[in-house]
C-alpha cells in the first residue's frame, strides 16, 4: 500500500483545516513552511450525536418521552499524518493525545449541562470508523448512562462495606493472581478481565485511587499513553492487526463519584459480531479463555517491546 502522510481530500489533514467545523483546541507544531502548524487538533463533530442547541422535553402519551440531545461531541485529530495509527505514534506523540483528552475532558466537565464524559476511539471498518485519518472522539452527555449508574451504585455499596474502591480491589486481585495480567507498573495494570465480554478484551486500570481524569498528573498520563500504545501493539501482533474500539470510562461528574469509581480504559478487538444467541439472551460467547488470551498478549508484547 502506498504511504500517504497527507491526503488532500481528507478534512483532518494539514492544509484542509477549512473543511472541518470550529477548532476547539490545538497543540501547535508541525514542519517548517506549513504555517503555524499543529500536532494535535480538536474540532466539533460535523455530524454530532449531541449539539449545543436542543428542543424541550416532550411527553407523548403515557409511555413515550422526547429529551433534547444537548451536550458536546468533539473529534480529537491525533496526528497530522494521514496513515499513522495510534500504536505507530511515538511516545511523545501519544502523550500529547492524552493531554488533549485531559484538556477536553476538563472543558466538558466545566459545562453545567454535562453530567458524564466518555472518550472513545473507533479503529477500522468493523469498529465503525467513518474516516481513516487517526482520530478519537469525546462526548459530553446531559445524563448518566444507566450502566454507569448501576456500576456506581455497586461501587458505593462496596466502599461502604470495605472502605476501598471495588475496581481497585479487582485490579490488585488480578496483579496478585497474575494469570490474566499482561503487564503492570507501580501505577497501572494491563490485564484481560476475568469476565471478559469479548475475545482478548483488555483493561488498563489504575492501582490507586486517582484524581478525576481532568486532574490526572503528567506522569500518570504519560504512563497511561505508554500502556495503551503497548497494549494496542500487542493486540496487533497477536491477532493480526484487528479493528478495535477503546473507551475511556470515567465516573459521573457530580456527587464525588470519583471517590469510589476510578477511570479506566477498555480495549475491544472486533474479531466477531454478535448473532441471535447473544442478542436473544444478552450474554456473549467468548471463544478464548481470559488466561489464554493474556498469555498470548504477554508473548506478543515481548516481540514488540523493543520497537
């Protein structure tokens, strides 16, 4: 395949900035002779799921209601290079992407309309990526998703009994057991969760109770970017460069939720599509045991560690 560091038809490539919507943030830089340049750029999503304006609440009979989709939906353009996937970026470049996540998370958290923030990346056709150019997205929601509210409720109940965050205890169990651990540092653990919902699903989670993501320090942010890059490289080596989604899960913004529910990253390789069985009962079939998946990823990580 011919390398295309810049695609003149791509709205995210340098020189095509006028093809995007309003710019919200940038990390300046770039090559000499290309104007002010940028290394990371954030713009409003051209086709947002949530917008700045919305209608009013409407009740349509006893069972149906319409709520305005007011919030934030942004695109983080991770690099000026059209054909470089996140795992192929340098450590400094990945750190800058993490800085953009933190900065835009802070902007969304300061918006009084926003109750919950999620950052995610869709890589490849099976992950429903709409453009090739490396990018991720941030959504600021005017509500707390039901599954997040459920996890928060269970986390509060656990903390009331043990005075420890549930996820942190789970992470330390994974580190102590080791069979599903891919790698660990003093601050973070990368592992295949025991009850993985997807083959070779990977979590990157803190080993201590961190500040909310918009308050994370640079060292933790740098380690997170490094762990994410290494996990993506290991998945590419082990599985033949699959499409994937990753999600930065964070606690709701209000009511001090970060005190019992830490943020973490979930990586989902898109190797299969759920069929009638999964949709009919709400339980996915996972073909690879988490221990076997972790062993594969540890082996793959050894092959890419020197890269």
